[in-house]
């Protein structure tokens, strides 16, 4: 199968979406599919991503990455979004490639840059199916990125709802990874949603067996951390990840415990790095910002931590939660968004009431003060994610693509027969 994929982001940017996309490419290459990936151009950010050229051109057998003209996204200097200038390049490359199906990740974000839903015009011209993936709850991000009055934020969200309906309903199908997310987008007026088991992670890479003595001393020159309870945050350091709540919650939580027994480990980078260092550093001296951690090093980092924390209430699913469970550590997260799909409250982690600093602090304190409780949840956690392999997730996606191609071909044949009959 020849597959064209237009995506809002790719490596070297590291987040749940880009890591999943790269693993998708590896599997499609192994299975013999031919893929052309269209993504933003990161060459202007060489100082931020010096290895950007590792992820352009033919990165794997039968997998070619094409970088399109791009601009800064939402004012973030480390993010790019495909620009309207990319339209002729995209159309020309698609015509040259002649795909069997066109798949678009996060089309609303791409539409903002391209000034039109990506891929639709080519798919209609070529007579091929065009499907998309709803991956990020952008509509909920306005309050994080715009310091506007509530009425203005609500107005912006209403405008964005109209954009979402127009963009997503233009596709043959909109795939979602969570029934909760599917319910949300149906309420928004998106009529072509399709939920499927499309979530996975590299189950062979994550394991409690990666724990090793003196890990932080040997890898980060932080010998004291090896003796502390390690709370790990993994992801972009941006407002949408719940950092505002984290600051308030830590002010409630840290006075309850012996601060010298706990280390806060932050793996990731973004616009809030300095603010996070300042805010958390004012509460405890045991804050360690590791910066961007290579994806290959995330498994061993998680396995050598004790509790994974996420405070984002807007996740469509949450890849790092699955990875933490496979690494044998419990998770503390809000009872909101797609993260609730995999957290079995009291078994492999705790769900706290959204925006409740008291509930957050109480549940985290219980895990800190009881190594037995912590280990029990960690021991159970790997069994709760045994079915989430990349093989299963991507095979499901391939089957959805094949189904879309078959339906399109059947529809085309029917229209041809009707046209022939009516012309007699």
C-alpha cells in the first residue's frame, strides 16, 4: 500500500505524537508499505534541534520524509507549523507519489497554517480516500495560551468549534483513540468519528528490569537523588500541560512531607522551563530539570523513578502513562480527559479531582509515605498495559486504511455503473 501522511509534527520534536508517529513509520517500513510523510521544516531551528537532518529524506526503507515551508506555531520558538506557502509543494509531491490513501494528523492545526483542510483537494482530484486523526484537544488550550477575559476566551472557543466542524467533517473518517474523546467531538458536531484501538507503545523497551543502582549518580551526577523518592514529570514544558495547577498543588503538598526525602525530576523542554525552575525551586531545593531526554533513554528514566505525575486535564489519551505502567511505577493524574481510560484508581495509580490541590496532595502523600503501597501499585501496573503494543495499534490502523480504500473503490464502481446505466 502507498500511504501519504500529512502530520503537524515529527521528530526531532519529542512528544507523545511524534514518538508514536516515528514508531508507526518503523512498523510500516517493516511491513513493506511505501510511505511519504509531510511535516514542518525544522531547519531554521538547528540551534534547538541540531539533529533535525536525521529525520528528513529516506529515514527508513520505503519511508520518505518531506519537510514543507513552515512558520512558528502559536509564538513558540521550538514549534513549527506548515505554512500556506507549502500548498504547491504538497500538491506537486502528492501527484508525483500517487498514494492509495491520504492520512492527516491534527488537521485543524495544519489548516490554520495552510488556510485550508490539508489533503482534501488532492484526494478529490485523485479519487482516493482521505482520513484524519483527532489527537489533541486544542479547543481547550485557549485559556492556557491567551491571557484574555473569560468572555473573550469563550468567544474564541466558539469560533474554533466552527473551524473544527468544518475541517473534520471534510474527511471521510475521523479516528479517535478514546471513547471519552469521541464523545467530546460528537458533541462538537463532528459527524464522521470512528473510535478504534490505536494507542500503543514500545512494549519491548519499557520494563521494571531496567532499574539499576546509583542510576542518577552515574547518569546525571545526582547521587542524592538515588536515595530519595523520585517524582517524575515527562513531556513538553508548556502551559497546556497543567503546570499552573502543579505550582499550586506543590505549595499544598510539600509542607506535608520531609522535603529532603523527595526529588522532583522534570524531563522535557519548552517555553515554561525557566518559570518551572523558579516556581518549584522556591518550594524545594530538590528540583532537577533534565532538559530534552532522548526517547531511547525514557524507558530507563521511568524505571528508575518512583511515581509518574501528570496534571494535564486535556490529554486525548496520554502515552507516558502507559510507559510508566510498563516501567513498574504508579501514576497520579486528574480524573479528566483520556488519561482515565487506563488508570485503575487504587490499583496502578490514583486519580484526583481536577483542580483540587487538597485531593492531589492527599493522594500523593499517601504514596510517598507508604513504600508498600507504592510497590504494590508498581508491581500491578505492567499487567494493566500488556495489550498496548505498537504492532496491535498499527495493524488496526492499516486495517482501517484498507477498509477505507475498499469502500472508496466500491463507491467509485457503483457511481460508474449508475452513470453507465443512466446514459443508455
